C-alpha cells in the first residue's frame, strides 16, 4: 500500500506541472506604507508581520495606543504564518493556553465581519483519538478542564468517531474526545485581516524593512536601527518568529530568547473522488503522531516525528521562508500512520510535501513578556507549532501587559523570565528541541522530566548523592533529587514506570517521609534562589520595607516570612528573609524565581551606590535537616546547644559545623516539621555533608528528596509560589494576613489594594481538601488542575496535591470561588461559605468526595504545638 502511494509521489515529483502552494497575499495598506518614508519616532515598534506581530498591533490599537509602527523584513504573513496548517485547537494541557486558544477562536470567528477580509474560518470541530487507556485518561483530564471554562467537549466512543468521520479506521481505538467548536482558518489571511484592522486604527505598517538592532540606554529601550533609518521609541516588541533569538542577541544589551527551529512536514492531496465537506472534523491521532484536516476537498496531514531535524543552528535563515527541500524518507513513518488511519487514501494523488521551519522552546510553552534586562523590550515568540491557536489570545495578553503593566490572567508559565541565560546555548537549544518536538504528541504523565540539557547546574554533592541512588528532576536548569532508590529496588523498572495511578516510588517516598517525622533526613536544596541586600547605612532596610509586605525591622538573627507584592496586592515573590546584621539581609526564594526576582528588585530599587544587591545562589550549598533528631545531629557537630530555648524558631545564626566556619544555620525547614536549614559556603559543602551523615548514623539519618518535601508541605498547608500562589493571589486570599504589616502604618507596594480588599472581602480562598472516598491503590490520582465542585457547582481548580502518609489520604490545595447562579458574577467568599459546602474533586471525569479545611497559616510557625497538627491528628482518628 505504502509503496504504491510512493510511486504516485515519485511520478508527481518528476512532473514539470508542480505549482507552489501559497495563501499569503500582500495587503494594499502594506504596499502603500512601503513606498513611504519611515517615521523618526513612535511609541511602539513591532518587529514581525506574522500572526503574532499583527495580533499585538491589533490589540494595542484597540486599547487606545495609536502611535505604533509595525516592521516586516519581507512581506506581511510571508514567514511561518504563511505555511501554518490552519488548525485552531483549544484542547491544551495548560489552562492559560486553553484560554488563549478559546479567545483566538472567538476573535477569528468575527474577524471577517469586522474587516471584510475573508479568512476561510470554518467551524469543523476536532476529534482527539486514543489508542491506549492512558491516552484516554489524559483526554479525560483535558475534557474536564475544558468543560469548566466553557469550552464544549465530550468523551466519545470509537463508534461515534466513525459516524463523525466516515473515512477513519477506528478498530484500534479505545475512545476519543470531541471538541465541536474547534475550527480551521487561513492563518495568512487572519494576519492580513488583523493588520488591516490595526491600520484602520492608526497603526503604520512597513514591509521589506529589516530591524538591525534595538538601541538601549541605561537599561531602557530608546529606539531601533533599521536598514532604512532609525526610529526612536519607548517600547519594542520582538515578534520575529524563528529570528527572535538572533534579533535578541543583536541588541546593544542582549536579550536572551531561547527558541530554535525544526523542519516541519505536512502533505497536501488532490480532492477525493467525493470531495470532503468543508465541515469535516480535524483529526489528531497523537498515538500515531499525526494530524489530519480537510483541505479543498482533499487532505492536509502532518505530524511530529520521533527524529526531528533542527535547522538554522548556525544562524542561517531566509528573508522570507521558502519551502524547504522535500524529504519523503523522513516523512515515511507519518505517511504510514496516515494510511493506517485512513486506508482509502492509498490511491489518492498527492500535490506536495510541504517542509517549513517551526520554532520550539525548551519547555514546549510559548514565550511572552518583558525582558528582565531591558525595560520596554517585549517578546512574543516560540509558539511550538500552535501560533494560530494562540495568536489572538497571546496578542491580547501582551498588549494588556504593555498598556496596564500586567495581563488580565496569570501568564507566569509563559513568561520570558522563567528562563535564564543558561537556556540560550545554541547546543542546548538544538538538543532540547530534538526532544521537545516528539513530546508534542508523546503521552505526558505526571512528574515526567526532560532528558536533554541535563546536569547543567548541579550541587557540589551531586556525584555523592547520585552514587547513593538519587533520582533527579530539573528546575531552572538545576538538578534536584526526587527520591533515593534503595539498593534492593529494581532501578530500571522504576525509571520506566509512568502512570496516572499510584506510582512505583510510593513506598520509597513513604519511608523518607517517615524518617523526616521520626528521625532525621537530609535534602539538598541548593537550587533555591539566594540574594544578599546590603547598604552602608539604613538604605537597605528602608528600601526593603517598601518592597516587602511584612515588617523587616526585626532584631538581628530573626527570619521573616514575607513576599513582594504588585500594585494589585498579588505576590510577585514569596520568600524568607534573614536579618544578618543591621545593614545586611539574606533573601531565600523559589528556584525558578531567580531571574524574575532579580528583575523586580532592580526595577524598584533606587540607583544608589550605597545599596548593593548580589545574587549569591552559587555561593551556598543548602542542606535541609528535617526531623526531631536534627537538633541532636547539629548539637554534636557544633558543640552548641540547639534546643528551642537556645535556638528559637525562625532564627538565623552563623556558626561552625564540623571543621567549617561561617555556616548560616536557620531554624526552619519549609515543611512545618522541626529541623534546620544549613547554608554552607560551597567549598565546605562536601565536608559538612559527610560530617552530618557520619554523626547522623546513630540517629537513623538518611537522604530524602523533593517528593517527600512536597508531601510534608502540602499536608501542613504550605503554599508554594508558582504552584499555589502567583501574581494574582493576595495574602488575604491564602490565609497570610499575619505576613502583612497593614496595621503598622508603613507604606509598601500593594498596601492600598490590600486595605480595599480587607474592607470589601475576598473573591477566592486557598483551601485544603482531604479526599474521603478515594482508593489510593485503585483510583486515578489527583495531580494538579482538577476541577473542584461545591454542592454540585464548579468553584475552582486544584493547584497542587500529594499523598499524606500521616493522614493516609490524598490532600489537595486549591482556590474556591463563589458565583451568582443568576448572573454568574463572582461573589465574596467567606470562611462560612467554605465550611458549609459539600465538595467533590473531579479526576478525569470521576468525582470524589472531599472535605474542605481552612487553617490560619500563622499558627504553623509558633513554638507551641500547631493548631493544624492537632486538627489533622483529630481528623486522622476519625
């Protein structure tokens, strides 16, 4: 069958009658602009005339910004936008991506009416096929999330699939997901329509104009240099697609934009004997690695192969993307998969195999936001083959970011500042995208890890821990231990175990948690972001009091849990700060906040030569000594009393441990369990670790990993930034009133918003849920993102979850909202509202009963036996 089709292809390739396929056209407005001289100044310059650049221009002009210039080095929509397959799909794993795609769908639907430009928008619906039960579970999880944000979808049988698309072979399917409002559209025409609307709103568009570099002065965008002259501007937006990386590096102050192009293939056929109707559903067969859509009565089909071909690593590119060379041998596995799924295509005549570059990012998420290095420099690029689906929504969020200072949704998962310069190595990007592209259709079970670009940032203890059975995960390029495999475990089986159910590491983590509670464990937490802020006078305290929500004017040696808030009162950062002396502070933040924190501090700190901010992350190895016997280990190593009377809770002191001096010892563990954090100058790390393990043997010491830490912190209701709280979460919404100095009369960023919220009430509350009727051994596990129902009504989603070995139940954290049944508007959420409801957690379509708990977080840090511990103990006894 395959060889017969290839013979047809061979005849076609030899035929002189081939015609290039292109849907891109020049707009009249662009042609007119091309003949005009560039303006000498503008408020905003956008580089890139594809769907991203035109979407940003469209939305900025809609929001009232008119002094905008859009520059395109070739013709409008002649880059990767021109070759886009035209599939608009809302079925995504991340909620923010679902919302972006849903907005794009609604925007494109009305764009033709708004602009008069035909975009080819056709609502076809999409069918996502499942050949395995695990794939079906993944679809059920997505389906549950789509439904609660208002996107219609349903799980259907193979028989229903055959009814919706009669050409499909369904014999190997176990089910599917149908999303009826997905669509197909001409991406180039969408870009032209957006450009036309933006032009009518005052945006000036110039094609065949190349940006050479962006001019920067004192860390601020001042203008752009083009091949046709300079334009002074306040804002620059890099929407240059596959060229965004090099354009970022060309600046006077380089901007790191980690993305890399791969070749992407799809074929086009002649119409079928009975042409497919325009409303024929799009098919995504991820297990077969292919997608299929109707194209002019025939088929457009491509996919994401296991062995992708990176391109332009050396920086070579084309002004306008021409069709790259065909490679039928490379496409053969995808073609075979297509013929298995649609056997009737065997004799169908193929017009062309299209090969065009697509850009991918190191974590399969697009890149948006402001550069941490250059103020006014914004980026929207790296769409991972979803540019059409995300274009409308991403352009809207970036425009909001520029106009209002922040987008209307939490976009941290897409923020440029989640990356550092370490992800911009060309070698790293080339190797990572070769893994990323196949992952687009690979089954992603919870807690999976990238395999490329590893061992980039490591603790000095890495080799020691690895030799003792550490299994590793990566965060912001830093290797962190997940758990430690005992010598008697089958390591190979454990590594290959991937499931939505009870994982094979369950017993291992249980033993680590038990040791943390009964003896003592060591967790290497060196990846935490660590800053020092010092001054010659009182400047450090004065600045930090304004930037942080809690009172930092505490005695030397005391530790304060606090965070930096934005003007809306939301957490830009969650951290602990130790006062080292009257003029010096030590700040500890989550690993992935290293770039974001630094940028926020530099943006808001005055330029004062007497004030110094230093990133000391690399200077210190951090060991978390958790458990009731931690005090014995440290006492023996330091010959100093470590009991609470001598070393109270939330206290920091420099002391000797073993032979090593200058160890910063802190009485906190980030888990609610007793113990100490040791911040060790890096040259002493191995010595201190060896001493701790040697002395700790008599107390039952062992290594532990982040999975144990996660279980401990969630059962103690410890929220983590980036998982449970973000820049749209205020302290009042997550029980952290005690971490805010509202009553002390001191001004700080976000204070006015919190005072107003305190007066009016909160519209969401972070809540703990304990699953009651859930069988840990047999039922699907909650991981994150599961819908929460109160009295049968959707009220929010889980943010994180873990199995509590103390409660012998699953515990989830998540926000509860209240909506009016009549109008749907949000209502104030009170403690009484939380406590009086009956709750269910939806795991892949199955609802499990759960009990809600609200705990005052302040009680977690007192010397006395914690209130929540007692409540949890009471609960365990019931």
